[in-house]
C-alpha cells in the first residue's frame, strides 16, 4: 500500500512538472508573439496554469513525504 502511495506521489510530481514546462513554454511564446501590451490576455491562462501545476507538485511531494515517514515508522516498529 505504501509503495502504491509512493508511485502515485511520484507520478503526480512528474505530471505536474510536465504541465509546468508546457505552461512556461506558452508564457514564453505569448511574450514573443507581439509588441508589449498586446498579449496580456494570452498570458493570463498559462500563468494560472503554472500556479496550479506548482500546487499539484507540492501536494504530490507531500504524499511522497508522508508515505516515506509512514514507512520509516513501520520499519522502526519492526526493528
């Protein structure tokens, strides 16, 4: 069960990082699309997405941390 939680956490981190990279590319592309001031609307969605992916990675990292602590506690009790 703990291995399953670790897998879910790691998978969440990987997906969050991929999403963040995609959002960062969209931000960079929007910044290069035209003169300043004309692309502000193009930036809003990828910036929000980037923040959401950041939170997703943080939540997944907490899952990994909790599973690691639980596994450590179980090993301590077994020893």
